[in-house]
């Protein structure tokens, strides 16, 4: 199970990445996702750690399903507008989001 949740923001002054979350996820599935990014996406792959079950992937993982959460950035660089009235499409980078579309297609094919 791959959860694509936060996929369109990267902090100005940072390098855009697909950050694979390493806690509450499957190491084997994370490696598959890293390989998909390297092969099919035009972006670097990084790592991310929530430090807690920060999204739906954690419940899938706890239930025994292989789960992965590639994210738009490391936790320290995530969207400061998340879940606020300022969380608007106009504040996202659609080229960055497109890399997650490529990843999603690579994952299912």
C-alpha cells in the first residue's frame, strides 16, 4: 500500500525530493519505492521520519500490510500551510507533484 498524501510542496531554498518515510513502514516496500524514484522520476530520493504514526500508512502497517509513505519533503521542510485556510493549490509546485504521478504509475505497473 502506497499512501500519496502530501505531494506538491517544497520549501523555497531547499532541493525538491521525494522523501521516503522510514518509520511505521515496510523497509522492503520503501526500497522498491526508492528504486522506482531512481528509475522513473527526475528527482532525488531522500528519507523522512515522522517519529510517530503520522498518517494512514501507520494503520495499514500495524494491520500487517506492507505500507510506504513517500512525502514531498522531510518533516522539517513540510508545508507550513497544511490543514489551514492557506493550504491552497496555488501555493503548490505542480512540477513537484508530477514527480509523484510518475512514482504512482511506476508503483502500479
